[in-house]
C-alpha cells in the first residue's frame, strides 16, 4: 500500500518561504529526525503531569503515543498535532486522589473525554459558531488563566521542600529560553529539568535504587477507573471538579487548529470537530488504562512554526517513539526519581505560563476591558479560581476551577443579556 505523503521538492531542502504541507514529507531519515524532535519537545511537559499527580509515567507516555496515532487517523492524516498530557487535569486529579483514590480520578478523566468527544461530534455536524457564542474570548481566556493560577499552591508545596534545587531549576528554565535559538530555546522546560536534576544529584536528593531493579522492556502499570455502581460518592461526586476542564480543552484544541491553519491552509479549520472528537477518544482510552488526559500540544506547534515542516509523517514517528518509551519500565523509573525541588522549580514557570496563555487569548482577540461585562467576567472568575473557592453539598464538592469556569460563563451571559435589554452597554 502506498504511503499517503508525496515528496516535497528534492526531499532534502525547504526554501525560505516554503512549508512542507501535512500531506508532504522529506526523505525518511530526515522525517525520523524531525519525529524525534517532536518527542523531545513534548517530553518535558508530558512526563511532568504523571510525576505531579503520582500516575505511572510510562503509562502516560504509552497512551500519549497511542492517542497521537488515533488523532492522526481520525483527522484523516490532515492535521499535524501531538497529544500530550494536559495540565488542566492536575488540580481535579490531585483532589480526587486525595479524597478517594486514583480510580476516582480516572473515572473523572473518562467522563471529560466522553463529553469532549460528544462536543467534537456536534461541532463536526453543526460547526463551531455555537462554541464561540458560549465561550467568547473573555470567557475562554478567564477559564484557561484560572486553571494555571489555581495551581500556584501546588508549585509552592514542591518548591519549599528543596528551595535551592528549585531555584536552580527555575533559573535554568528562564535562562535557556533566551540563551538558545530554535529548537533548543523551545526545549527550555526539558533542559531546565535536566539541569535541576543534575543539581539535585549533586546535593544528594535523588534515590537511584529503583532504576537498577526496573527492566528495560515490559508493560507499564495499568489501572482501571472506579466502578460508579459500586462507589457513587467516589465517582459521580468528583464530576463537578472535572467536567469544566472540557472548556479549557476545547479552547486549546480550537486555538491549535487555527494556529496550524494560519501557516498551512484554511481548510484545516474544517478538522476542528474531528480534532475535538479525537482528543476526547484519546482521553477516554487513557483514563480507562491509568493514563492522564490528553490535549494538543503548543510545544509541538512551536516546533513546526520554527522548522516550517507540517508533515504528519513526523507525528507518526513521534507517536511510535512515545509508545516504545512507554514500554520501557526503566525509563519510567528514571522519571520517577525526579525530586520535589526540581518539580517545584519547573512548575513555578509552567503554571504561570498556563495563566499567561489565558491572558494572551484576551490580547490576541483584543478583548475590550473598558466594558463592565468583560471586567466582571474576568475579575470574578480569576478570584474564585486563584482563591480556590469550594462549595460542598452532601457528598459533592465543587472546587475553584469548576466554580470559576461556571462563574465566567454565567456572569458574562447574564450581564450581556441585561445590558442589551436595558440598553446599558
């Protein structure tokens, strides 16, 4: 069977103003190298999520690779993207695991994936206009921002355990971003973790005993979600903190699809529904087996923008490599040795960056904050999210991310409706 990519030019060079389209490729040695670049670009963020949430890193890597290949199939090989671990899941996973068990968190992940898949199917049938009406830029930006800022206490919790190591890691992340050009600059998180890890080793903070005992090849640890029929409190009770995450995943996917479309062809936007559907299915499969929820990765879109190579062939390579890494327990054991200080340093930057991405949504869409409806939408949602307001009714607890997301939608639409009715815009 013929492969679905045609050779771009001579397969060796890309002219200054050219791009390699999704259905094109360079020579296979070059595509394998580019696929490896995408693995490195996603690796730093993808393995941090299981480390923070205490999920098995190898399992998460395996399902991120499987999810990427499914994404390519569902989007008909027309939308280049990598599905890595989503930081939006960290807060609800941590809360569900602390209150109940890992199985409860996995049930929440599966539920989010199902809802996202349903939204994707509806978008594919009806178009994306209704999402734009439900979540205008001021609402989408507020939801993404509050997810990042809500995690600030978690970053401090790790940072204070080893302040020196954390400070070295954070400094390395910041400096590498401006010291290096191209791919190395985009890998600042990964490089910062490596430098912080070396510092932790020198300071005697790393325990290597588990690495020697781990085999090179083997299946990762799989876990199943809690059965909702056997423990309703530990399953249905966690949904209020998980389901609002779908709003952030929709915003991320839509933004990434548009980013690829701007530099390739507007026809890519027609894949938005399929992208949401694919990410939803990937998240469900990951949750069923013990992996974290997935999302399209901005790190990899950045690599494409830098290299001008949008070939989906590179992502097939990246997905396969991620699966192979997931089948190595020794790699997982190495990742698990990363100490709290390194995590504290890198998450101080990462969680802040998530918040800033929300602010960037406001700037990119020129949200007018002279309008009270925009002011109050952002203000109320952010305070609820940052302070982590919590509402409890019986066995159901709704945390700051859920309440903040609900507040952003309700405040905006109520104020907008009344302002139009009263003519007080």
